[in-house]
């Protein structure tokens, strides 16, 4: 069951916001989503990335490259 209360408490980012934070282009973030490397929810024609999913993605990348 969907809990709307939890949805308002979670922080979501757009692809543009994630790209700006990570200093990469929009298309790079989009490709990560398409390759299932970064989890995202599709809302209409736009994607939204949970802060928690972005943190997991960055942690996994640091294990590989760091």
C-alpha cells in the first residue's frame, strides 16, 4: 500500500539536479538510469531519484573506483 505521508518526507531529485551535483551531463545520469545502475521513479515524462537511492549509487561507485 502506498503511504503518502512517507512520500512527502523523502527527498527526490530530478536528473538535472543529480547531474549538477555530480558535475556530469544530463545524458550520463539518464544512461545510468537506463542501465539500472541508478534507481529512479518515472513520474509522467520525468524521472525522480530518491536521495537514498543516490546515496546507494555513490557508495557502490566508491567501492569500485575508490
